[in-house]
C-alpha cells in the first residue's frame, strides 16, 4: 500500500478516508487546511494523530496550543475537547476505534459518517 496514492484520492479537507484496519481500529488519512473542524471530544475513545506532511496546529482545552510537523505523533485521550487546523495543506494519518465518531457528538458541515469514510 502506498499512502501517497491514497491521499491523492482525498478531495475534501477534514474528510478522513479509511485505508486499513487492525482488529477494532481504523487507519485513516486526511488532508487538513483551514479552521473548519469544531471543538469536539470522543467520550470513550482515544485518537492518535501522525503527521505525514505539513504543519498542524493542535488545540486541547485547558492546554497551550502546539504545532505538529512531519513525523510527529500525538494521542488525544478520551473525553478531551480538541480541534485542529492548518494554514497550508497538511496530510495526516489517524488511528482510532471503528466506533469513533468523526467530530464526536458535535455535528457540523465537515462531519463525516463512518460509511462516508469507508468510500
């Protein structure tokens, strides 16, 4: 599998696509640009971010924001409000349980169902 090939098929920002699965976990890729993702959390699940290309601004409630760059890895613990943004296009890999809702319980114009992420 070539991750760049899968990323080339991602046409919308903030719209993760499933590229694989390991047991009860999906591996996803996404492109991020702008500030469209709402503050949200995943009540019962951790979420892992790995930066493939570019820079990602990461914000967690109650903490200072920080910038992640190519090769950085970070795990957001369950129940922690967070959001991400990027000035320029950023490519990320997400590792999350199959049950993880894209924007938690928050609905927005960027929210994608698991079915949409599997297409």
